[in-house]
C-alpha cells in the first residue's frame, strides 16, 4: 500500500510539474540521505548540534543551488537562511535548556526494555532536542526565503528602476503576505501532528499541568522557534535582495 501511494505521488508530481518536479524528488532523496548521514555521525559520538547545523546548511545548499538552479536570488536566499540559523542556535539552546525539554516524555513514550527502547543511549539528549528543533526550523525558513527573493526579483523585473526605499517597501508588502500564509501552515501542521495528544490532555490534564508538561513545552518551543525563524528571515532576505538589486542597477 505504501509503495502504491508513493508511486501515485511521484507520478502526479512528474505530470503536473515536469522537470522541476523531478528535481524536487531528487532533492528530497538527497535530503533524506543527508539526514541518515547525520544520524550515523551522531551515533558515532559527534555533537548533535554541530552535525545538525552542518546538515541544515547542506540541505539549504542543495535546495538553493540544485533545485532552484543556483541563480542570484537563490544565493541571496541561502545566505539569509544561514544567517537565521546562526542567530537562532543559541536561542534554541537557551529555551530548550531552561524548559528541560530534552529526552522522551511519559505522555508519548514508555521507556522500557520490553518495547525496544534503551534507557541510556549514550547521547546528550539536550543537544538532540535542539537538533530536532533546528530540523523543524530549516524547512519553513528555506521556503520563505526563496519565496521572498523570487517575489522581489519579479517586482524589480516588472516595475523597472526603483530606489532602495521603494524596493524595500514593495518587498516588505509581498513578504508580509508570504509570512502570514507560512505561519498558518506551521500552526496547522503541529496541531494535526499532536491532535491525539491534545485530546488526551483535555481528558486527563488540568490547564496548569498542561502548560507545565514536558511534551507540551517542547512542542510549543519548537513551533515558536519555527515562527521566530520565519519572522527573522523576512527582513534579512528582503534587505539583502533589495540592496543587491539596487546596487546591480546602479
């Protein structure tokens, strides 16, 4: 059944998007391979945060320079993504450590020898949780960055010669619309993923216990970091793209 579903998905992508769809499939396969490599390196004892930061950078590079053909707007989007990741790594670390968000939580998993989980995996669980948050962040930030730079390029090509202020004003107008849609997408993804857990909370948890639970706290931090990343990439990508286009025109 899974093979049939995958075949239908691939066929629809190729039918409706053609060569770009084929590139998207190859890009997704490369991303999966990079994540497998990251898991192996973490298992071999390397720092999960450093491995994840490197893999997220590689994922961004593959998306920008292979899938999007490495033009100037893709390069600007790539720089924007790297800047946001570097800024947010200490923020993620601080929030995850302060909230004690690492490890498995009892609301979702029961760690026993009989169900296949090992109680001690010999890995820094705080860094592992930070890695999870960074991976959740990277997808949304990449999409927004490339959407913003593409929109500003289209405005520049359609309208013609604009001053830096005019291009920034037009760019931020387009960026706000992109950001609004992306924030809604992030929210509904998390709600759908944890709907069963939320139902359990409503049935068994008081409000005070809910907001202090490890599982709710970790996911709330993750969705908040993703939202913050989306907001930060808007001015970074807009400013870089508008500055470059203005400089190129002069």
